[in-house]
C-alpha cells in the first residue's frame, strides 16, 4: 500500500488545479487502499437496534432511498468508462517521505500531510486538500487522508494558553460544488477541522470515518456551512471537538446512522458570533449512538447575534456517558475573556426530541438556557429517558426562558417547559422537518 507524502504549497497552487481540471471529465477520485483497522475499543463491535454498542458501517438498501430522497442523478458513469491510473508509472515513490505531489492525478493509498506547521505555506494557512466548483463528482474507496496533526495540536492555545490562537488547515474541503458524493473514505488526525462542506448543495456522504484523539483541539469531524440538501449517512466519527457541526445559512440537512464519540457531540452552531446573523433550518438526525462526549444534541448561539434555528428533529438516539445529553445554550462563549451581556439573540424554535434514551454523566440531563428577550419556544419532548450515571439518580431538567410541550414518558421531568400555549401543546404534529 502506498504512503504518499504531499507538500502543502504544491498541492494548493499546482496539483489542485490539475486535479480539478481532470475531475470534471472523469467525475470521480478513487482511493483503493485497504481499510484501516478500527483498533480502538470505542469503535469495535457492531451496532444493532438495541444500541448495545457502536456500529460498524455496513452497506444497506437505504442507498437507493437516499438517492431518491435527494433526487440525485444516476451515479453510474452513464456509459463513460472510468479511468484509473497507477501513479507508479508517473514516477511516484510512495514511501511516505518523498514528495509525490507532482505525479499524482489519481491516488492509490494513504495521503499524508506535512507534519511541521513551520513549513506550511503562509498564503494558504487554513486549507490542505481543497476542491472547488465540482459538479456530478464521485469520491469513493477505502483510502486514508491523514493530516498529521499532532504538532498543530501541541501549538494550539487550547493546549497551551500562552500560545497565540491561530487557525490551522482543514484536511479536506469541498466548496462551491453541487451533486457530489463521498463514500467510504477515512479522514484522520486533521490539523484542525477534518472535512468541511461549504457553499455547496446536493452532497451525499456515506460510510465515512473520521478519527482523532479526544484531546485534539478544534478537530471537528464533518463541518457543514452555507450548504443545503446534504445527507450524512452511516458515518463513524470520533474527534476532539464536534463530531458534526452545522453552521450558518445551512438548510435541509439529514443525518442518519451516526456514531459519535469521543468529541463534543452533534452540534448546530455556534451561531451569532460578533453580532452576526445565523440561519439554520430543516435539520433531521435519525438513529444515532453518542458515547463519552461532552455534549449530546447541542444547539449553541452567542449573545448579540440574530437570525434563527428552527424546524429541527432529533429522533431515535441512544447516549452513553454524555455530560450534556440535550442542551440549548443561547449564552455560548468560547472566549478567554468574559462575553458581554447583550439583549439580541438567535431565535431557537420548533425543536423536536423524540425517542432519546441513555445515560448522563452530569446531574443536568436536559438544559434549555435561553434569552429573556428572545426565548426558546415550541420545544417538544416525546419519549425521553435519560438516567444519571451516578447511583443517586438525581438527574433533572434545567429551563430558563424556554417553553414547549411534553408527550409520552419523559424522564427527568420537564415541567419547567410547560408554561406554554395550547398551540404549543399540539405542535409536535405540525413540526415541519420533512426534507
């Protein structure tokens, strides 16, 4: 198996343009490396309907269902023969040391980033592998994209507060593209974020694995920004930050069969930083297992922002040892100094939690911390059972300026949400999260 080392400058300035020109003709990038073994205990075992453990990504009949769901084109080549080249014929060494950038047009093996931040091109500080303006492209195979992030993490201000807080590269970016499919790749040890989908639409990601240590800072797994009609399906993600983060101007996002842990959970936000406008709507998470994370299902917004998060449905989620299983936080503040109190806020409404079970590592199993001037509304809880990891069984729900309705068995009790109107009590039946 090839281990291919690429220099960052030549990738961004030379090879990416070459690959982009080739991609619009070939419509795919093929990785054929052998699957990596998930040796970590947290990724072993198999997933079943009882959520007895993490699941192993498997092919399912739902592939066709999601294609129909997104109204995607036929992903076969339509009669055009796929062209796969062996980089050896063009002079690649593949020893993990030599720079093979200039000979890469297609790729067989593991792509390894330069591991020293000091050699990174200052003109491109936030990106490693980037693809732009793609259409009808299929990324497929068992290849590994390795960001070699350990030295970046060591230099982070999250690890050492005396260091300046600077951005690091995202390992893989798909930007300004449409009708893109990514399947079965592994992205690991990202310098910062692992995989970003930006300013794109009709994107399908399935069978993707993202791996990084739980203490690696700011290493979001899959980050969706300013995009719509995105499906994340059968993905296993363990990082040092959000497993999945969905941020502003994103809509029609569906996640299904997701394993998350370690990390900071599955997040919408943060939104509204520096008095900005945040807009996220029509998001569905169906069937997930979240283990050993600092948060479970999180919506986070900054004071002073504006806009909205609405029409969000979380259902069929099992949690294990999660510190904040369900949390809406309109006072998010990821800053070394205290954040200023501000009246404006991103409005959070029309949020449904259904069939959410498992264990909480903290006493507050559900937290709705909302603004006095822009309260959270139309929060619906249906069949919730979150038990404390401790033997005391003292789990509870915290509410501040939040209202909604409760249906079926809900534990811990969420009476604090029941200061609502009759319209909100029946809201579950009208919630609009169909994509």
